C-alpha cells in the first residue's frame, strides 16, 4: 500500500472504513431483526398451543365434526392434524391442496393415549423439506391428540431476503464510499501533484516563475481555504519571496560590482605608481600614502556594509525595549570622539521595542552623514527625539528636491556627495532596519538651510 497513489489510498481507506461500519451496523441490525422476528413467531406458537391446551381442559370439546373429520384447518403459518390413539392421522384439506403430514414420534403417541386433556409436548422436526416447530396436545380420556405444526421456513426465508437486501445496500454503500474516496483523493492529490510538479520544475530549472495551483487567484490575496489551498498559497508566497530575494541579490551584486570598481581601479593605479615610489618627491609620497589609506578605508567600509546586507547579521539580536534617549546619547558620544564635531541631544523618554544594535546603526548612519556634509564651524548636529520620532538635523547643503525620493535607495548618491567618500548604502540600511521594526523613514530640507533625516517608530511608552 506504500507504493499506491494517494488517491487510491483514499479510496481504499474510505472503502475499508465503510466496510467496517457496514459490517458492524448490518450485523447488529440483522441480529436484532432476526431475534425479534423469531421471538415473535415463537410467542405466536406458544400462545396458540397454550390457548388450545386451556380450551381442552375446559368443558368437553370435540375436535371432530359430524362426519368424523377434524374441525381444525391449515393456515399460512400453522398446520394441524389429529393423532388418534391407534396412530392414525386425520387432516382436513381443501380441494387441490397437497396433503402434508407432520412427523409422529413415540412421545406423540403417548400424549395421544393420555387420560388428562391439555397435556403438551413440544419439539422441532422436519418433514417434506420443511422445518417445523411441533406441539402435541392431548384430548384426554385416551381420545388422541391435536398436533400443531408451525412452519419455520417462511420466517427463515424472510430473514434470508432481509439479509440479501442488507447485503445489497451494504455493497452499494461500499461502492459509493470507494467512489467518494476516489473523488476526494483525486481532488486533493490533483493539486498536490501540481504542487509537486511546480517544486520539481523549480528544482530542475532554478526558475521561480512557475504558476502554483491553489495559490492566490487573480491577485486577490485569498486562497481556496482548505489545507491544500493554504499550502499552495504558502508555496506561491515562498516562490515570490525567493524571486524577490533573487532579484535583490542580482541587483546587489550588480551595484556592488559597480561601486567596487572605482576604489579598486584607484588602488590598482596607485599600486602601479608605487613601483616608482623611490622616484617620487616627499610630497608625492605622502599624497600617495594618503590616497591608499583613503581608498582602502572606503573599500573596507563598503565591504563591511555589503557583508552586513548579504548576511543580515543583525537578525541574531533579540528584540527588547530600547530607550531612544540612551541610544541617541551613545551615538552622539561616539560621533564626537571620532569626528570632533559637536552633537547635541534633545530627547524625551520614548521607548521602542527592537534590536538595539540595528537601531543604533539606523541612527548612527544619518549622524555620520551629517558630520560629513555639515560645515565644521557651523551649528552643532542635532538629534531630536519626540514620541518615537527621531530626527538628525544639520546645516549642510541639504538635498535637491528631485533627489529626496531616491536618497534611501541602495547605492544612490546625491550629486553633491559623489565627490566625497561613501558607498551609497548607509541610508538604504536605515530604511531596511526601520521598516523591519514597523516604522517609516523621513527626509526633508530645513527651511533656513540644512537637512533633516530620521525615522518614526511605534513606542512602548512615553
């Protein structure tokens, strides 16, 4: 059965369950019906015999008519005959009826010779191919006995017909259960087969554009509702996520190769110049070393950001409550130490739930950008926190209005920043982190000069 198709297993399982139910219910129903019918027939026989015995014990009763024939007649259920003391039998039949005598035993003859009326002897016997329940009732004074025979064959034939009908109904139900199981199995396994084909196609070709059965239909975002439909929807969503991830990976590799080309080209040029290092004047040597340090630093930062994007290492953190005031002060202190720039913090008691390291990176990136672009002798860089809204304000050149919609895109660099070190990944990482925490990023120009970059997160308490 392991090698059977799932549809066949459904059909056989349904049939087996139906067969078990039919066997139990049919057996119980037949035995109950047979018991009731046989008990009713036996009660009818015993009632008839007891009534006759009671009548014979009463006033004198002559079972013979004036012609010496018995005064009892056959019926559909019972047959009667008179047993005389000498063993003779008297049966009254209608014209054309076949005469069928009940078998007589020695005990019946003793009953026929009994002096007391109403003595009963009961037994089961057969004659002429039929089974009988027979009772001999004495007439008394040695005048013979009346024998009553109840035909058992009609009852058994009726029970046989009942059994045949129940068997026929059981076979029909069994067949219907098998067909129903096959239809259910076909409906379920048909979609599973198509899902298997989709998985095999993706595995063999690596393509993720295979239409998945049972998934969302017509872009409604709703599945068929049953387990297979939900599986199809989940599989379809998984393929969509994989396709998006694959496309994102492709764009990341393309953009990264483009961005890496510039510092690598510069490094290669400087390395070639290093072959004539001893021929350079001291000023040229110092400038060459500075260029190499700057290019390697930029290349290192770019590689680190690419590694973090590719591995999503920040997902190793565990979410917890983060006080934005402490986060801002920590970022401000580090920026002061690294750049020597003045950074002020104006924060309330906003608390958000998230990954501390990731949120710190989301805040430090715009602060580092502000330190890069804001004039050194101008106003301090400001970090303002109000009810989950974090803003980094500077007095730099700001953004071109056409560039505001693109500054959070990966590898995008504003026109004013293309001559300065950077990878174009910082703000895109901010957007990824903030979006992953259920928030949104923001950026706009200050009315009196400068830029504001930040984000808004749902707060735990304020």
